[in-house]
């Protein structure tokens, strides 16, 4: 790892806490923020290794940004560093979502709060655009990178292709190009050094962390039974952690179906409100899972105590699996850096990730600027998002433009951008413009 210094645990903790507190903008913004902190500012990890870790994490189910934070922490300080970076990536946002969930079920929506959220969403649009530009500069290397990124974007945005299929196809393209071009990918001397990772150790690690992950669910099942809401929350989110590939929005589609239609824990309107809370707080977008768990416990009649337990169960079953995937699999992923075939496949996957981020950026921008977004069906099963122009929100659009200029042209800091945008949203509401 071509880093200038190896950070102390104290320095890693401080930097990870900073990322956790400033991680607005969903996975795109969080990935860019971690790059800025760990690669550009601290220089604790080199860019190739960061992008390699990102490519590996995109292959995993669950929140890829939290997995990336755990991976980076593991690279810098082993399991201890991974736990610190992974937990601190989540805890600040989780604390805020918990507080907002409590306010939501007791006090309801307040107009000024909604106005502040609108301003924050404008800041998020700017952060996602910045992330797309940053990742694009680093991912678009080689003649095949642009076509792969564009193909991934079209596959997701126009044909709604399954995310795993898009990623596997990108990896296959990278392998084919190695064969056709007889390309030589240089191996990393650092990656080839040391003994190969142990399969037995990986299985033991996966088993130990798997027990830690499922222990709360097992305890609830044993004490409260299979039909209790706490047990059902643990079962749903443990399943969600394993089967949802494709990022937060893929997970949310499955979550809404189960939590709203099957279990009836909350209404569709409440689900959207929870998503709005998660979108405007730091941390992964799937912190909406914590909101769903909280509301499920509250609606079951258990009051704050049961709501808290359900929120904790939902959060733990969402994020604990990341430690299984990283601590058991990262040693093997690191060895792949020395394999030219794997290297070529992962470089193509990195280019595809740019298409994924672009798809999310456009989706988010449309839903902030327009009150309604329809779908226009095309031939061959294709469809494109079509904004309803009568729902165009002038104030939201202007705030997005101002926030983007402030971030890209004047390099305004993330905290100032978010707080300033929230203040603008409140001011416009008080003046009757939002």
C-alpha cells in the first residue's frame, strides 16, 4: 500500500467518525467522501487499492459503502480497524434516524422540518453529481471503460436489468478484452507478498461473525417465539441482507413489498416518509430499515421500549453481515490484485459502477426537482423515467443549481453546504416560495 504513514487507531477513529457524520448523499456521495478523506487528504491508502476494494464491495449484497469503510479500516488496522470504521460509518446516522423516528411517531411532520429537508436534498443532488465526476475521473481508464459505463447505465436505467447481471457482464467483458488484446495487467508486488490466505481461517471467521450476526435473532426466537414482531423484524432484515444485490434502491423495493404489503407494519406513505428521513441524514440510505423496525415495534403496541428493540434488531441484521463478507473474504480479494484476469475483470466492474452511480444520480435529481415522475414505455421492454412537467418545483431546482455551483466552483465544505441548504429551504418556506 503506497501510503505515506500508517494511521494510529486514534487517527483512524477520528477520520471514520468524520466520514460517519458527513456521509450525506447516499452511496455515491459517501464513496466520494471516503476517497477524499482516506486517499486524497490522509493518503493512507492508494487509489488503485481503494478502487479495487470498491469493486469487490459492489459484488456483495447489502450496503456497499459501509462494506467499503469496513474494508478500508481492515486494510489499515486489521479486524479492529474494520470494526471501528464500519461501526462509525453507521452510528452517527443511526442515532439521528432513531431520534427522528421517535419524533415522527409522536409529533408528526412539521412544515419547517420538511422545508429544511428539501434544502438538504438539493445539497445531496450536488454531492452526488460531484461524486459522479470524481469517480468518473478515476474509473474511466482504458478504451473499454466508456462503453462499459454507458452500457451499464442504459441497462439499469432503460431496461431495469438486475444489478448482479450488469456486474457479471462487465466482469466478463474485462476477461474477453484480456484475451482479445493479449493485455498484460501488472501485478502488485505488495499483493503477492506473504502467505496465501487460509480457507479454513476464512470459514472460521465467517462462522464466528455469522453467530454474532444471528445471535439476537436466535435469542428472540427462543424467548418470544416466531410470530413476535421482534423475531419477524430480525428474520426479514437478515433475509434482506443476503438476497438484495444492486444497492439501496434494490433493497428498498423488496423491503416495501414485505413491510407494507405482507406484514402491514406501516403504510406506503409512512415508508416514503422514512425514506426521506434516511436520504437527508448521514450514513447509508438503508438506515430506512431502522425506521421501519422502529415503526413496526411502535405500531405493535409495545411503546418506546419495543420500538427501540425492533430498531436495534433491524439495524444490527442490516449491517452486521458486512463484517462477515469483509473479514472472511477481503484476504482473498487482496490476493486477486496479483491476478491479471481478476484485475481486468474488476477494472471493468469499476467502470460499470460509474454507470450505476450515474443512474442513481439522475433518479435522485428527478425526484427532487419534480414532484411526480412517470415512466415512458418503449420498444423491446425498455422504459425511461419521464418527469411530469406540471410538477416542476422551481425552488428545488434553483437550490440544486446554487448548491452545485457552491460545491464544484467555490469548493464549499460539506457541512457548510448541507447546513446552508437547509437554512435556504426554511427561509424559502417562510417567504412562501417552498
